[in-house]
């Protein structure tokens, strides 16, 4: 068995494509199939090496690898041979309509209540008309002549799918400048690389109907197909521009999320299995089954991604983050500190906030020196434990009659120099008796 992930390097790897990649990759690993990374770069103007590299980076970051890589740009000679064959067999025909003329045709069909299917006018051009067009400087584009017959397949996700050839426009396979288009290159490559299963988004369903006839025209048996429904936002609407274009690069560099949070969510979204935290790809592979994916639109919720992210951090051992902490300038942060703050993290970067307020230096903010003096006097002696904060603040409350914000805010400001930050019961332990005392003592300078 062999599958492929075929991104077009015209942008970064976004969340929807990353999902297709992951499901294809999991299918390969779960079925001991080969995984081909195919770069669909026939659109020379929009394809960029920068994007190709970023897509590869994104796949690697998520924990994927590939057994083989191909670039369509390197295969133009092969497409040329197949084009000749299709022309000889009468399955490709030259068309001379300009983009404007085609748009006009569609408009007039729609206004008459007809589906906007190409009317094959160019198929009936006389020799004379063709000579005239070419004299005008028109270059033909080429369409694949579909057979007007039923097209059927059993989709691994959608079940039985049926199209009528007559309901589809003959797809354009070659541009005016002679360059081949996606449909043609994709089908030729799927044949030549021996692809057995094509897994892709449901936006390709009607393409598949055309592709099946193209496989047959090229003398090959079509592969199996699985069309995954596209992600929606959490209300079930189309993914907004921001979410739809959410790139794996942003998730990694801006949101600083853990790759396994993304994997955990994308591997289960749209399946009959519950979403759960995975920290080891082996477990994701072991639980993968393409038949668990349904036709229902999966809802992508960034809050869920964050929840998974924090759960993963709460389980992450120190040795797995040590290098990253060091790169964040937290080389002195040790295993004990990591274990103490880990349960409070939503993202790894939150650790800096805890580290800075715990280790200082901080400039205590003391607006009411008398109150802080009282609090200092009541500060329990070491050793401290998780009940120290509660015991201490209860005592302060009793003595001063303060409660709520009036009680906690001045303590927070004196201990951390800030009016927001990590939870104080846990933070107090990380600050420790010595530093806490020293910070509270600053009431003297404030008096
Ligand atoms: N390059 C195409 C895309 O990104 C590939 C689709 C396919 O899997 O055939 O949509």
C-alpha cells in the first residue's frame, strides 16, 4: 500500500492541510504502507521554495516523516509523454475561448437556470475557424473529454458516491502556455508512484469523478479514495479567515503550542473516538482506523487545543523541556521548580512568569506599609507547605478585618511587584520564606 500527501507550496501548512497530512501519515504507519510527500508545484508563479521548506518543517515538527519525496516541477517530461498519448487517443481537445468568453457563457447558462457546464463548443470548430483563431494570436488550452457515463466509487469515508459524466465540465488539463495543470499531473503521479489510497479533503470530490476517468484513459485502475469533510469553526460555520489560515508555523512560533496537542486534536476530530491527550505518537498510530472518520463536519475549537496543550504540559517530564527552557534563558530552572509549576501552565512560555516572580529581582509595590508590617509579623516560620498561604492569609484577615481584594492585592503587590500573575498559594512556596520576608520588609522604605 502507498499513500501520498500532496501540498501545493503556495502558502504555509495550515491547520486543514496539516490534518489531511496527519491522517494520511497515520494511515500509512498504521497499515505499514509507504508515505510519499509530493510537492504540487506546477503553478510556477505562486509556488515558492520558502513554502516548501516551511511545509516540511511543519510536518517534522508534528512528528511526521516521509519515505519518499517528489516534486512535480522535476517531472514535466513525463507529463509531456502522457499528454501526447491522450491527444492521440482523442481524450484531449483544444479550446480557444478566452477567460472572459467562458465567464460570459457561465453567466448566460446560470441566467437561463442551467448548470454552468462547458458546452464543448470548441469540439465542433472547423479547420477554418481554428486557423482564424490562431491567426488572431489565440493559443489553445486543452480539455479532457469526459465520457458521458455514470462514475461510481466506494469512498472510505463517504460510502457510495455517484456522478454522471454529463453533469461535469470537461476539465482543463493544459494551459494556454502549454503547462500542465494539477488534475493531469496528480493522476499521472498517482499512477507512476503506485498510489493505492488517495486521502484528501472533500473539496476534491468532484475532481475525483473526473480523475477516475483519467486513470482509466491512461490505462490504470483508480486507487481507493477517502474524502475527509473540511473543518468548521466551533459553531459549525465555515472556518473564519483567521482560523482557516491558521498555520502550523503560527501555532508553533506565535501560540507556542506543543506539537502533540495539535496531533491529539487532529487525529481524533471527526471520528467516533473521544478526544484525548496523546504524548506518544505510537499510541496515536495504534488507535488509528480510517473507518472511524465520518461524514459529519468536525468542529475545530482553539480552546480545545489549549486545553490539550496544558494537559500535555502537566505530564511533560523535565528532561523533555530542559533544552527549550535553556533556550528561553531559564537554564537555572531545575526539576523541582518544573514539577511545582507544571500543573499551572497553559503554554510553556507561562513558566517565565512564574520564574521571574519567584526568583526576582522584583521591586515590591507597597502602598500601605502598616498593613504589610502586620502581615510580615504573621508570616509563618519555615518549613512551609501548600497550606501556608491559607493559614497566613486567614491570620492576616483576622487581625486586620480585611477580606477579598483588599486583603490579597496588597500582599500580591508586595510579594511580586505586580497586580496580576500566577496563583499566590503556589507562588508563595516557590518564592520561599527568605525572599518573601525580604520583599515584605520593604514596607520600611515605603513608610
Ligand atoms: N495539491 C493539491 C491540493 O493541495 C492536492 C490535492 C490532492 O490530494 O490530490 O489541494
